[in-house]
C-alpha cells in the first residue's frame, strides 16, 4: 500500500526504454575505487534502487576496467584516471561537493560519480538517482554541485519521554528507553532520507532541554545514533540546559564565570567526545520563555555562549545559541528584543559560536518580514532557523507547502552589510563573509507511518533540505522534483499537484493572517483562529498584535509607535515606514491604519481585509477540487488521505474567515463587501 513510508525514495520502475537501458547497463558493472563505511551505504542504496528502478541487482566488480560501467570514488582515489585539469575542477567544489559524468579512459567510456570525500560520492549518487527518478538523467553530460551552507541541520524538539513539542506526527522516533540496546530500523531510514537531501547535522533533543541528556547513561544512547548516522555524513548535536551544572552536577550555581561551572562543562564535554569523537556540539535556548540562562547571574549571552564554546573548541565542536529571546523587561515590542540583546554583543562571540535566528522576529507566523538581526551585525556568525513543523500553519491537518514562504525571506534584500545583500547571502556567507554557516529546520518528523502526519508535509522536509543545500533554488523546481519522486512520472496530474502546492501558502496567509496580521491563533496550541485571546502576559495575547479598535487595526512599528523599523537598514526603514510604499503583505505588521484607509486596489482597508479572507477560502476550495479531479490517477490510499484532509482544510479556512471577520467587524462597524460570501 502507498502509505508514504518510502518518502521520496520510492524508486518507481523506469518506463522510458532508452533510460531503462542506460541505467540497467550502468548497474551491470559497478566499481568502487576504495572501501569505507559510506561506500557500504552507497552499495545498499544501489541495491535498493537497482531492484526498484530496473528490476536488477547491481553487479559489483572487483576489476576497474571494462566490462565495468559505473565508477565511484573520491577524487584522490580516481586520480590516476582523471586528467589534471579535471582534478583541479573537482577540488574547487566544496569538501562536500561531487562531480558526475562520462570519463574516457583507454578507449572506453565510463560513467563516474566522484566526491572530494566519501560523503560527496553519497550525495552524487543520490543526485544521480534523483535524475533518474525525474527523467532528467543524461549519460553524456556532466553535473557538479556543492552545498552553499556548511551545516544543514534538523532540530528535533523531541523530549526524552518521546513527546514532541509542536510535533503533529506521533511520538518521537528516538526510543530512548530501548536505546542503546535496540536499534529501530527507522533510524536508518531517517539517516538515508536526510543524506539524500544533503542534511548533515541533527540536534536530537528539544531546545526546552532536559539536563538528563547530558548524563553518562544518555550519552551511551546518543552514541548509538551517532555511530549509525556517521557513514551518512550526519553529525549529532544535543541541546544543553544552561542550569545542568545544578541539576546533574550538584553545584549551587550555573554562573558561566564560576570556575566550578566552567570545569563541569569542560568535563561533560570531554566525556561526550569520549563517546562521540565527532560530536557536533550543543544547541542552547537560554533566557527565553522561562529557560535558564546567563542573565540569572547578570552575565550576557556572549559570556554564556563563550563558556560553552570554549569547552567545545578543543574538540572542534560548535556552539549554537538561539536568538529567540524575549521577556517583557527588555522592551514592550517583542519584535525588537533579539536585536536589543544581540547587536551590542556583535564581535564578542567566539569563532565557533553561531547565533541561530528565526526567519522573523516574532515566531514562525504564516508570513513574517525577515528578522532584523540579518544585516544588523557584522562580526557574528548568524544561522537561519526555519520551522518545518507547521505550528502556526494548520499543523499536520493542512496542506501548506512552505518553500515559497522560506524563499520570500531568503530572497529579501537586507541592504546591509552592502547594498546588494540578501538574507540568503548572509546565511550562506557570500554577503557576510562568515565561514561557519548554518541553516536549521525544526523537524516535522514523528512515528506516524508516513513520518510527517500529512503526506504532503513530506515536501516541507524535502524543501528544507534542498534549500539548506542551495538557498537559490526556486520553490517551483523543488516542488517538481518532489512530486515526481513521490508520485512518479505523470505529467498531467503532476502539474495539478504542483499548482496546489504553489498556491497553498498564499491561501493559508489569506484565510489566517492577511496583510501583515499576525499571532491571532488560539492561545498556546496555536491551532485555529483566536483574535479575541486576551488576559495574562501581554505578548501572548492576540490583541497585543492586531490592536484593533474603533478607529483601525494594525501594530504601529514606525517611529510614532515602537519604532522596530529602525532596526532595519535605512533603505528598508524609510520605505516601509510609508504605508504607501511598504509591500501591502506586511502593511499591518508595521502600521496601525484607519478602517477606511485606501489600499492600492482602491478598496478600503476593511473591505480589503474581508476580500483577502474570502479569497483564502476560495483558494482552499480550489485546492480541494483540483485534488479531487485527480481521482483515479493517484493510488486510492494517497488520494483519499489527502482528499479527506483537504476537506477539513476547507472547513477550517471558512472557520478562520468567519471567526476573524465577525470579530474584527465588532471594531470596524462596517458591512462586508457585497462580493464576499457572508460570514456566519
Ligand atoms: O514557537 C514557539 C513555540 C514553543 C517553542 C518556542 C521556541 C521550543 O510555541 O513551543 O519552544 O517557540 O522556539 O523556543
């Protein structure tokens, strides 16, 4: 049954006869120029794919010359058969890069897949298999590629008891209870899927961390996973709870400048490396949402982070410190807090520290302007944190393809450090010159048979991996790849699936939070509308964010309000301060405007809001009807799974529209435009 367990690695039989012949011939003579654990994995992948694609076991030869057809190895291993020029070209690719293409040698032509390191061979093989699945493989042409970002990382928010914070696909796949003795086969499938995208790092545990993960017993468990993942090129990171010295170390303080605390972390880190010699490092959430941190001891984020970074440095480890910090004491506008705390520390972090910044300043909203830290610091390594799990985007019930949302942020010009800089350029180092680069995605993976709850949410795991590899790919090409790899070569239905995916994010923004509205979801679960949520901590209420009153709606972040806009480069601050110049999709994020404010369309703001909500519902219905038109063209299991979920999505789009419009109408006191379906 097509239940989604195979992800995008469900190699469908090749029907194109020429392609089939070519691939079959390559599988008939495979030669590896060396041996190592990563090549063993490549062999396994060739065995799985050969059988499925061309119904043939690969033949592994011990002789490198004819009748061998497919050559695999590192640049160094192949040096005797490669021209000098070619070796230089391959060496120029990043250490994780690969080259594949035909090589003429002593009168014969071989197809070679070459990496600078064994993992590059693995990446090259996955790319080659993808080209077969997407029918773009050309035996005669060359292809080379390398990742633009160094650390391409999943962040699991998985607790040790297997619950998952903001997880909607079952329990955690890490069975800590049965580790280290029992190895769930799923660990391997997980590593394979990540390696197929080039993901090379995972943080296994929740950023709301439990100090027990740093005890010897748990290190032994984590070691098993690290050993399994190593040949796939994946490094393990763990979250470090800042108060661990008190909780598991018996100390009275966690002050980062205290010698006993320093020595606790040094010993813990050394112990970690005794189990996992290539341990990636720690990921830390500190002084945010009640998590412990250096501020308790009047120390800065830099003092906290550097202390841990120093413990990791002798082992080559990396310390990732999150910029998602907020507390009412710092500023009334939560939007400003990360910059207020981190900009003064620019240049004070060690070289092996990366500050991991969410894509926007509030919190993974359906649409956010980019985080103003990008461009505001010059001497600090910044990494991107995206959320793959759809906390604020219908969770695992709604189909929302997230690549367009991520691309919107990555492509935005920051105008700093230079006038051409973009967020992507800062993240990949091309505009920021930073060497240590990171893109992290908060995982949407769980024990559900299809991994992600909603089968279509697999595309978000996939898209994250692809963008971490290359932030300049387009949402559209990523969608095309994923659809072909997931549903096979069916041009008509694939075009429709792509249309659904590419429309889905704008649809969700329209029926949830159009025109810059944000954080108006139900309290704490963040599912469904809750613009009326009030009471308790101000920045956890909806009124704080939408500020609707009888005069108008929106959060004034210009200089007449919180002036968060001043945290952006002047080019942005100036144009976005003007409601007629700011892209209207961000309007109410930065401006409080009267209900009768005239939009570019000529409509009043109130009518425009209503039209957007209504458009969101219409788009959701269209997604559903387009999908339903595919009945009979998609296997019944996946057809029905997605069709049923889309039916819920339509209902929920109506729920969002009706709830928000009826609620906002109590302030606007205006009728709905006649074109829209009357909310009730
Ligand atoms: O998005 C919010 C979530 C919290 C999460 C926090 C964070 C891990 O609602 O569940 O906690 O962000 O990113 O730290």
